[in-house]
């Protein structure tokens, strides 16, 4: 059966079965490749949307072509990088000296991009003002770790020289080894009778003194016989109630 090549129009003989199955459209492989290339370029492509749009450069006035997608994104205003740099420099020169922001710390006026203002970015005139403001935000009850402004008595006691002397005396007596597992390394001095109980006893024993002064004067709190050397693991296990130690 006579059939025409889709590319060059040459008459070719093809069977009816080939034509029905969609084959035998081209006279040769070269025509097949050439036709497919034509179909994939420009208006021959099924996805063709009209091609590039014509634009005029804002700097030099030259006409150039740009993809429509770039125009939608607000791009394609300049024909080259050189023209873009010149255009941006002119725009910045116009904006220079025009203040659209005020520093919340020192009140100095300065200029920021509208996008920065919308996103609340760079709201300070300098790094110094930023540091001053952030420092003020994290002081006192503004700090997320604020616990009332009173340091626990136990922490104050553990920072005293009296506690350090008691701690070292316990370590020396136990030869700097855990009394449970006999291991050295990182060790703690543990009160066999809890410090919280001894602090309450100290307040009852010295009712006319404050809690800190009463604890410093209460002898059982600083008795080395009430101390024991424990490694970190055994210390944690003891506080979890797995085992206890008697004086």
C-alpha cells in the first residue's frame, strides 16, 4: 500500500498492518529523527506556550527576550548583569538617606528593605544595640530559666569552704574510692543522713539564726562519719532507692 513519509513526503510502500499499528510513517531512520527534532523545538512542541516575551532594559533601553516565568517573579528587567548592577546602584542611591525604620534601643533612624520590615528582620541600627536589647530581655524574670531570684540554700552550702573541707576529708578517709564498688575516677561525697533533714534539724537547734548561719554552726552536718564516697553510678543508684547505707 502506498504511503507518504511524514518528514519528506516521499512515497513508500507499507503494509496495511503496519499503517494500522502506527508504524511505517517514515521512509528511513534519518527522516524519523529529523521529524522528532522538529516536533520538539519551538511551536512544533506540544508544550509550546508562545516562547520568550520581548522586554526593554530599564538601564540602556535595549530590547531583549526573557521567559514569561521570570517576568512573573519580578525579574527580567535588565538585559545583562552589567545593566542590572547599574540599575540597582541608582535605586540604592535614591533610597540612601531615606529612613524608614527607627532603632528600638537608641532611636536612630535608618533604612531597611521592605521585605526585611515585613519579616521583622534587622530591626536594630547596629550589632551593639541588638546586644543591649537582647541582654535586657534575658535578665531577671524575662529569662526562661528564672526561678524567683533566690539561690537554693543547698547550692550556697556546697559552694562554701566548710563544705569543701568536709568533702576532701571524706575522700581522704575512703582513699578516693567508692565504698560500694571500690572504683576510683569521678567520685562524689554523699551525706548518709540527708542534707535536707540536717538543715531542718539545724533550724530547730538554732531558731534565732537564719537557715544558712544555722547550717554552718550545726556540727552533725559537717561530721565526716555521716559522709561516704560514691562513684557517679552508685550515687545515682542510692538516690533511686535501690540500696541504702547506715552510719
